[in-house]
């Protein structure tokens, strides 16, 4: 029935370190330490130190096989009455139980906005005269008029069939989630009517959701429900169960075939806020010996304000994390874009450097050939002519004008852009950057147009190579 079955009084065992939500503290102690603590002071005081309830601490001790004082132990001890002797801490074969993790939350660990929101609501409600809304004890047929928005809830819970324990349940869109005994229906709906009126003074209005009926403000909704605490009594085995036990014993099974306890309606109602699990905020408001749910309505409204403030704080924190993530992602993209630009720039400079190295090598060879021809006939004229032509090509390829045109053709910018947002990868198809290279160019000064041409075409236009195959053949015959 409940959208959030986890009770805020429970502890988390085995949760990774650092994973506790906002407002939660994780304490780790040994079994021996916790054993000494629960036998040195009342369970309520020890639990308060860890930011959990005494019930939650008792469950934790039971899981780790730590014996605890019986109910009333400290009261009897205070009045000098005889109490059960302190048992020894049993040894365990499972070493995983040696360390006890207690996830609790102390009020001072909650954000300041949360504590402030609850305090302000309590002060405002304390200054108002609200005896009929918050202080009166509801009974069937008493109180004001039931709001129409609760009709669906009354209809659903009235038509429900009791389960084996005697509880009826209701759930669905526009219906307050409930699990109560049939005779508790009128009493459960009356404090809800008063809660709606009281919550309305703080800006909370009933709002239909897909899974229930929430109390909502302009910016958020808080789900809640009503439950009846079950009465737990030791199970009295029936004759059939006793007979089944005897049959099991003959087969070697000593486990009793009946539950340890029976559960039944107790008449103790609880209003439960289904939000902010494991936050440390109070989520359950139950009837007790000294106070009824009806008398807790102002405190419930203050609790709503605290839960709303924590939801806003968590949403703000989530938005801040998202903003930081976006900034980190944008920074990563800028760094990647910068690295990519630097890589292509270096590739372009390497291309120029390779040409200059080749020119230096050609010049050294040419100087060697010409120095050898000073004293005799130069038998390597054609080689020297080719080297000179090649040097001319390299000089043209690496001249500032051609270098600038080659860089612009590759969309290679040596000035950092103001922004890398929406900047596509330059000089590429389908977003893959091409390797920048040096090129030969035909420049039309009148049209202010530069066209990339091949090395052979440039050499022909420069008069360093024949323009056609026939001219090449004529030169060969002449030679």
C-alpha cells in the first residue's frame, strides 16, 4: 500500500561508505563497544547519540547477536528492584557481524533551512487558537464536515475486504493510502479533514496524484498515508498445528509449523509521511499513551514544512551538481577541442619542417655536385637541374603566401576562438578532421581567387616541367 515501505527508524547495514543521503551520519562500532554502551546507559540515550530510535537500535543489536536489557530494566534498577543478570556477549563464527554500522541522523546535521522551516511553522501555529483543529480528540460522528476530496478515499476503504489480520487497505489515484481496521475508518478520516484545514494555513492543499492524494504547495507535493499499528501477541498453536509439528518431528524437523506472533488491529493510528527516506526527519506520527494523532496535527504540519524544505534543498543540490557536471563537461570539450587544434597545428608545422629538411638535403647534394664540376666536366647536369627545380618547388610550397593559403584551405586557425560551442571539426567530411598539408596554388590576382593545383601542374606553369606529353618527348629528343 505504501509508496515508501521503508521506515525512517530503520538502520542501513552494508551500505557503501559515503553513500548516505543529505543529513545522515554513518557510525561504525564494534560489537563489544555497542554491547558495553547498551548495558551502561538506557537504550533511548544510546540511540539518541547515534541519531536513531531505541527500536531501531534494538533491531541492530538483535541482528548482531548483542544481548540488551529487558523492558523496564533501568526503572527497576533505579528503584533497587531485582533485575536480570547481565549476560555475556556470545562469540560468533561470522566475522562480518563484528563491525556494526548504524546510519542515523542528528538534528544538527540537517540543513539550516530545514530546521528553520519547522521552527517557524511551530511558532506560527503556537500563536494561533486552534483547539478544534489540532487539540480535540476525534470520535465517530464528531467534528466538522468532511471535505469532498476525501469521498473517494472513504468509498475505497469502505469497499475493501479485510485481510487475514483484519485490516482494510485503500490505494489509487486521488485516494489516501490506508491500512486500518474497519471500525477505525471514521476515526481515521476525521483527523485527515482537520489536517487539510490546518495544513491549508501554511499553504498546503490536497492534490490528486497518480498514486494517491498528496499535500502540495506550488512547487512540490508530499505523499502521506494512514496506518493502524498492529497488536503483536504470542501465537497459540491450534490442534492441527500441534499435530503437524509432531509429524515434522518424526521426519526430523524441529521447526514449529506456526508463526511466532499473531497480528491484529490495535486501534493505534499513525499518519506517515512518505518522503525523504533515511533523512533523519520524523516521518511517522502515532497514537501513544500520552498523546493522540489528533493532538499531533500541528507537529505534523511542521513536519510537512521540514520535509518540503529538505526536498527543495535536495533539488537545489541536484541542480547544483548538474550545473557543475555541465561545466565540467564543457571544460572537457574545450580541452579536447584545444588539444585537437594543437595536434593539427603541429602536424602542419611538421609538414613545413619536413620540406625544409628536404631542401637542406637537396642543397647539400647540389653544392657537392657543383663543387665537383669546378675542375672538370659536370657529368650530372640533369641531376643538378632536377635538384634546382625541386628546390624551387619547395621554396614555392613553403613561401608565406602558399603556407597561409594551405592553412586556410584546411580551416586551420592559429588564433584561439572565443568559444568552442557549436564549433564543428574543420577540414573534414562527416566530422572527422583531416591531416593538414602543404599545397601548390594558382592565384588569380584580378579575381582574388586561389585554386589548389598539383605539383606537376605548378611545375609546368613555372616552366620547370613540360606542359604535355608531346612537349616532353620533344625535349627528350633534343636532349
